[in-house]
C-alpha cells in the first residue's frame, strides 16, 4: 500500500471556544462570534483576519434545532469574513472533526495558506423530546429508529455487549464520569465545571433550601449508584453516563507551516489525519468496537509516522461513558477488553500514564454536536502549549491525538498533533 503524506505542512496557530452550556438568550451566530474572538486572542502575534481565505464550519442540524439552514455564509458574515468561500460540513457528531480534515487538506494541497475551521450547534431551543428526535436522525431512520432506538439505547446496546464479552462492571462506566467531571471542574469553559462531589453538595443544599430531607451518600460512587440521584436512562447507562445537551461554538486557525511563525513562535503541527465510515449499528457483527475508528486511527498514525506509544494525551469521543472505554481500545492505548480495567486502575486520569479527556470530555465540557470535534482540538492546542492552568498535565506533550465519532460510529475521524 502506498505511504501517504501531506503535500505540505499544516499548523494550528490559534484555537478558541465559546462558553459551553445552555444559553436561551443567544443564537448560533452569537456563540460563533465568541469562539472567533477567543481564537483571535490565542494567536500570539498580530494578524489581519482578512488574510483568512476560506471557512469550513461543522454543523449537524441547525435546520432542526434552530430552523436555520445555509449557516456557513451567515457565520462568515458575522465575523466579518465575507466574501471568502464558506462551506458547511455535516457528519453528525463528527461534523467539525471532518471540517478540520477539510481545512487541513485545503492548506496541505496549496489551495489556501490561511483557513478558519469552526463548529457550531445550538441545541437547547427545543424541548428535550424534540432534541432526542433531532439526534435520532443520525441513526438509520428506516431500520433502527422505528424499532424504538434512541442514542442512549444504541450505546446501551454497545455497553451490554461489551460487559457480556469482557466482564466489565457498571462501576467502570461510573469511573469514566468521575474522572471527566474532575477534569471538567478545572475547565472554565465547561458546561459542568464541577466534580461529582460538587454535584452532591449542590443537591444537598437544594434540598435544605426547599425544606426537604437532606440526602446523604457515603461517597461519590454511592451517589452514582443511587437510582433517585442518578436515574437509569437505558441499562446500564445512567444519567451521569450521558453527555449533556449543549449550546456552543469553536474556532481553529490553520496555516501552512512555512508561514506559521508569522502568527506564533509556538505553533502546533497537524501531522496525521484519518477518516473512515461503517455500516449502521444494526448491520454490524461486533458491537464492542467501532471499526471506522480503528481504521481512521491507523490512517492517522501511518500518515504521521508515529504509533500510539508516542501519544502523550488524547481527547476522545465520550458521548457516553462506554464510548470512551471503547475508543481507548480502538485507538490502541489498551488491548480489547482492557479499557474498563484501565479506567478502574486510574490509568486514564489526568496524571496517569495515558491522560484521556483532560478537558472534561463531552461528558463534562459539553457536547454541542457540530462543535465537539474542533472543541477537542482547542484542548490539545491549550495543553500542548502549556496553557491549561490547573488541568495542565504533568508531562512534556510533544504528540497528541483527537478522536471524533459521528452517530454510532458510521463516521470516525482522527488527527495527530505535534509541537514544533
């Protein structure tokens, strides 16, 4: 097989995100303006935004969530970039991860020297039942949705298959949530920037204020095992195994490496990229792995000329806690069936040997589906430059990875980053 390589080097020289959360007073364009200015503030040297030649924007379903289509030129207009080419990319929850790949190819090919990549989603305009229906369109609406599947149900099926094959306990899933909330508590942009212990205290304070009996739990695991505090959504997934419904936007600035030092003395090179697809979940023979993620990961490793052993940190797609465990195996951090043990042993903690989702992940940082892929890139940019403050990992990060999945894994995209 021919060894692929990028036509020329691509560097990330700026990255920013809006606050993630629930913002009834804002719409998508407001959030994207916030992300754009955060990106501009992250660029160390002065640059003229009019040097940006193209915009690739990831968005899953603004039509369903906001009743607004044709979002790319609107976003370009609101940050003052018209008349540049503006293209919307849709691949479900992998939309902005794939948009990032498109931006990389645009620069690597020589078509453009300076490209803006963004992600947007405003999900909280709708009641939760309608949000569920909107997200269901990322499944197979001919075969899966009429059978009663929603996304918690899809990933619950994957979790039960995994538990049956490898003997994993529900507590392993809970420990993914504990870890990611611990990281998210240190991320000021996170939707839930609080630990599970903080959530417990908030519930106790709320009960006291309302004059109700104050609940008591011996520890965080007891809280997560409490059916009233952490209700079952689709066995074995409970409420705190599920990522939230999130409004948010992200923005990343890509340039060719030969001009990167005009923007910063500390660029982050993107040296690997891979993307693959798979059948809908009902058509797969194995529910304990996502083959598209395996293939995309191997493509990215091969293009970068590295192995998983070189990767110091990773942001992976934890739309549900089981998804993080499966991702760490698909990417090669652990052998099949060992991902759940690694979480229980603390191997994926921020200061463990394989830090995963230092941002808080989709679970705690939030999951504005069209913005999640580039949101991962923002965290990698911040960590690799040593600017993550209290959540900064305790090692030199020269190689990092992001893993973004669409739907139940019909799309997967993986990128590899290297500090210059």
